[in-house]
C-alpha cells in the first residue's frame, strides 16, 4: 500500500512538473499574472508530492518490506536503523529519487522566497526547473522505479553493500546532490534570462546566493566523500582521480568560476554573457556527472548500475538540456548588452584570470575523464588516464591559480595597481620565503618541490590575512579602531579571506601527506611491535566479535611514543555474511592534524596478520581546508547585501558607469 | 587603452592560458598514459620489459602462492594465455582465485609481470569492465555477468592495493 502510494505521488509530481513547465511560460508570454503565479503553487505542490514519495520509500526501508524489489536488494532486517534509512539513497533508484527531491526542494525555495523577483523572471525560472524535473521524473518512472514489487516476496533482503554501511555515506550523497542540483537554479536563471533577453546587475544579485549555497554543499560533499574513501577503503588514499570523483570536481571548478564571475557582474555589470555561459556549463557538468555515475559508462573504483537503457535515457536528457541551452545561448547571447569596461590589470581582470584558469583546469579534467572513453568507442584501444596525467596537467594550472589568488582582492576595481598590490603582499611573500627556506633546510636532501608548494600555500594564507589587515588598517591605527573596522567589514570580505586561506590550508595538507607519508606494510603476530615515524605499535591481541549483520575480527594495538603509552587502536575486518563480502575498518589515531592509520589484511595460516600502518603528517588539513572554504562561503552568504531584499533593477547604474 | 586593445589583451591572455594547458595535456599524454592488455594481447604485442601497462584477466585457480613478507605470486589468465604476476603487499579484500583482476606494472627480464598495484572487484554481478570486455571478445564470457545491474549505485569502490 505504501509503495503504491509513493508511486502514485511520484506520478502526480510528474503531472505537476508538466503543468509547471508549460503554463507559467505561456502566462509570461501573454502577460497573464494568474497564469504566471501557477508556477509558485505547482513548485510547492511538487515538493510536497516528491517529499511524500521519498517518505514512502524511506518508510518501506524502515519497516523492511521485502516485497519491494528496491528494499529486497538493498536492505536486511538485521541492518541497524541508521543504515536502513541511509540505504534509501545507497542504490540507484533511491538516489535518483533523492536527486529529484532536492531539485523540487530548490524549486520550492525559489517559489517560497522568490517574492522579490520580478513575476515574469520567477515564472521563467520555475518553468525551466519544471522542464528538468519532468525529464527526471520520466527517467525514474520509465527506467528506475523504486516502488516495483516482487510477486513472491522473499523473507530476507540481500543487504546493502557493506562499504556503504557507514556514517560517511549517510551524509555524502545528500551533500553532493545539494551541490549538484543546486546549480540547477543558476542554470534556470540563465535560461530564463536568455528567454527574456534581459539581464542586469540585479540578476547576478539573485543568482549569487543560490550558486553560493550549491557551492558550499558541493565543497563539503566532495570533502566528505574524500574522507570517507580515506578511512573506509583501508589504504589511506583520499583522492584517486577516478571518473566518479572527477564528475563531482568538474562542477565544483566551474561553480567556483561562476561564483567569481557573478561578483564581477553584480558589482561592475560586466562579463554578462560569460556568466550566463558559465551557469549553463556548470549545470551541464552536473548533468554529465549524473550521467557518468548513473549510466555505468565508465568503470572506476566506484561501482554503479550497468543497465544501458538508463544510460541512453540520461544521455538523451543530457543532450536535450545542454544542446538546448547552448543553442538558446548562441541565438540570444548577442542580444545581451555588454557592460562596464575595465583594464586588464584590475579586480575584474584578476577575476577573469581566475575564471580562465579554473575553466581550463576543468577542461583538462574533462579531457582526462572522457578521452579514454572516446578513444575506446572510436578505435577500440583501451588505456587508463590516471593520477600522473592529472598531476601533470591540473597541477601546474592550479599552481598558477594559487599564485594569482592573493593578488585578486588587493587590486582595485576598474584599474588596479599591480605594483601596489605586490607591495601590500610583501609580508605574505616574506613569510612564504621563510617557510621555504626553513622547510628546505629541515628536510635537506629530500624533495625540493614540497617546500616550494608549502611556501605557495603560506603565500596564499598570508595574502588572505594581509587583505584583512589592509582593510582594517591593522598596525597603522590603534588596535581598538582596527577592531571596530574589522567588525564593520562586509561579511563577504571575511568570506573571501576564509575561503582563500582554506585553499592554502588544504594545499599544505596535500603536500605534507603526499611527501612525508611514512608507512609500514608487513605481517605481525601478537606481541610484535612495528615502528612507524617514531611511534611504536604493539599488536596485543586478535579477537572475534559478532556484530548485528557481520562478524568482525578485531586487532588491538597499543600505541606508544618514547616509552609513553598513548592509546589503543582497534582496526578490524568485517565479514558480511549475506553478501559474502568483507570490509576493512581502519583505526585512526589523531595527533594534532596528523594521523596514524592502521588497517588489516589477510590472516596467514600461522596466525600472523597482514598489517598496513601509515603515519600521515598534517593529513587532516586536506579536509579542514574545504571546511574553512565552506565556512567562508557561509559568511559570504550571510552578507547583508545578499540578505536585504533585492534592489530594484538598477537602470541608473549603466548611465553612471564611467564611459572610458 | 581602447576597447579594442583591451579586448585583444583579453583574447591574447586566454589563448596563452589555453596554449599552456594544451602543452601540458600533450606532454602528459606522452608519459603518463597506461594501456590495457590481457595476457594474450601482451604476448601478441611483444610488450618490451619495463614498459608499464595494465594487465587484466582472471586469477588462475590454484596459482596463488603466498611467500614471506607479503610477497604474492599468482597467474593471470584470459583463456588463451597466462602470465605470471609477482606482487608484494596486501591484496585487496575482494581478491579471489577465479575472479577478475587488474594489475598495473611491467614485465621484468625473466618474463614475470611485476605489479605495484592490484585492483580487484567481484561480486556475483561484476568484474572489471576492461576484463569483461576482453573476455567477451575472446568468447570466454559468462552470460550472467552484467545481466543484472549491480544496484550498488552510489559508490562501491573496487578494492585496491598499492605498494
């Protein structure tokens, strides 16, 4: 009964989406307010019905109704309640339902809080949302219905893939989807602007918070996924340049570029056409990501559905939306008026450089991800493009970007003074040089690259701090005045500083982890001691334990350093009986930002166990950086300018823009 | 500067960045791309010792020998040919005899494939795609592979081990 109700609610949501995608745009054409307002109610009702449908599926998983295929294939009555709920989106059908739920959520938010939007713009935006929603409802109902029944219900389910039974997975996909799908709003705004043939600085002001929200979630989602891979896969890797990871990185890169170009558009009314294009590209990359992950077109360290019908369907959606929006762009972009002028050396110029580097870096990732696929389709030659390729292409571009990052906020709008900016960055530069010299001396004979990269990171962090110091006139005026000025700074300035510093911090973590990682891989018997990076790990005992839906072999290590016992570490290996597969649960010991990492391999016949021990210096910075970036995004989101009701579309600004 | 000059500066800058990126990509393509082979293809193509490639196939049942200090030897077969593989380290959880495997490394002077990375993934419905395609081509294809979508949609990684 619940399944049928959920299915029915989904069909009704499709119906509502179809109304939403036709009626309001006709209303906008005819200038009929009542018809345009239909968008608002359908968007909200759609959210209600998808919500009901998702709740129904969750309910089925919670009560373990194995007469539903989806529940049977991915659940087990003995599974802990938390994983019964997270298992809802731990499979193809459920995760697509989550996708449309989030899409409807964003549509509903625009409907509910978009009262200050011009009526026709809101109608157009929600229409485009309706198109996307309708396409994906059709996809779910036609190829991935989560509510299908089994004619003779089995007694027990097949359980969720063990590696997915983890709290990291509970949070990672929803976060990622909030990011992916959140970019649909800027896409809809872009397409709406193209349909209306009108765009101004106010448009950017409406788009920016939505982009920022999506970007924050995507940043956190990617970081979370990376940390999950780090501790769950048992070999301490945190980024594999796997196509599925690239699929989430590409929208992030494009989204970051969009965030910056939207600033130029909002403040200076320039880069309009580019911002529109970037909005389209960002969401296109999100769709491409969905296609790569959902169609099974790529094999990677991630597993996915392998049903070609689904792949073809998503490919159609992909072509329709990307092709359609780009054609619309080609047809209408020339109608958009060009805005403010600026010198190449200026804040705008710096942001253009940022956009250029980010999109080109994104392009290299796209190339590396799709090239093997294209080559195989065209010539049948198989090859793998792995980490070395991306390190050699993405790496240098990102280094260029990081060098440029501190200069951006230091330059004035319209026409900047590069020399002046360099002078103001003197302190950061000196700090970077000291860092390089100290590290080089300290690790003499080791890598020369690592001190340079850390110096760069210090420069970025120092640059962010200098910017704050410069704006508060710290050290030049009494401290109290500087503090008062700090309080008076726009939150978005703080946001910028945090986000840029976060990038630097993540870079330090990445460099330290890859360069000074030490490891011990070998077999150990009880009472053996392994020495790693100044820590002694003594294997005390190996015990067996019965979990709710698995059997577990736990090894207990006593960790000591300089004769002082620090803590116990208990890595384990879980054997999931239902699926006959096992997972490795690594044990982590955090010391500051560094971690000791222990994971287990097979047991030998003589009772010895294979053990992998890593010491990863400053590894946690890799994830603290993105968290800081997201926090910066949040600060920027809370900026007064974005909270206060949208200003009137400023006709006057263009007249005031200095004509050079 | 006139509007035209500014535009030219912008276009020039963009082209410069694109050129850098293209150079980087071409350079990386030369050194860092690894081709995929099965044992049969490796024998046919006479891959020279020391050239890195990815070897895919099934772990020959009965070939797995565990030595001291995590040294492992096994053979990879594709029905027509087999190639001995030596690896040192912890094998992934999902490594089994008779199951699909992808190893990355190079053949040494004695004709043994020295792997530094071993990837394995299997359940009832899955084997590495490279392996599946290669086996399909040679007619060693079990129909039930891939018939059912591995419904573990979100992200069930191939287990990897790397030295």
